[in-house]
């Protein structure tokens, strides 16, 4: 039997389709691992929409903002997405931050990737008995440590500037009340048709 170009094309098509057919046999699983979903599920108390006040202490003195946070899960519950907004008295957005919280199985720790005020980074984050704590560098030998307590629908968070040789100085304090559930950011996904 003589091999023709048409036969070679048919064999190539079958060989190329075989891996795709094998992959199609694998059942679709939620994104992330069971350990990631479990670690992030332990932080479900953060989920929802929150509103309250934030008092920010800066060089010009204290400023009070209306602060909002919205927190929701994505990728099958293996990450949390957090957005914070601070509004001035006239309703103008003067602060906006975004963060993604995940669990790193290899390192056995949470990862907290944040973007705010033109800065971004992967910061140390730990869950506590009734909230969480995280910190960000704030210059040579300095950091800002944030400690949050979330109980009975109230989110209280304090950010403290800590520098070697100086007493700790409070930078921000926010008190928020949970105002409801949210399907953000997973809700409203683009449908297939």
C-alpha cells in the first residue's frame, strides 16, 4: 500500500487530537487545591461589604474618611480579593487599594499581594484567633503593622508605624460595620454565550 499525502494528514490529525481527547476525559475541578480552599475558607468572616470611618494621621494632622471594604472569593474559593476605598467628605475617592490573598502550600503561609498609593508588594500576613495581622515596609528599619479584629459584624483595624529607636506611632484606625453580602468579584462573570 502506497502512503499518500492525504493518509499522512489523517494520521497527523489523529495524533494531534489524541492528547486533546485525553485531556477532555479529566473531570473539571475547582481552581486551587483543597488545602488552599481550606486556608482561605478560614477567612470567610471577612467576606461581604463593609462601611465605616477611618482616621488617618499624617503630617498635616488627623483626617477622617468614610472607608469601605469589599471582600469576596474567586477561583473556587482558593483566593480572596479585597478592595478598600476611602472617601473624603465631598464623596471624592482619596484612597483606593486592591489586594489578593492566597495560601502558598510550598511555604505553608498566606501570601498577601497588595497595590495602593503607587506601591505594591507581597507582604507577610497571618490569621489570628479573631482577625488577622499584616505588615509592609515603610523605609529603612521601619514598617507599618496592621492588626485587625473582626467580631459580631464589626471590623476594627489599626495601622502602627514602627521604627527602630522611636516609639510606635498610630497611622490609621478604622471601624467598619458589615452592611451586607456581595457576589463580588466572582459574580457577573462573562457568560459563554
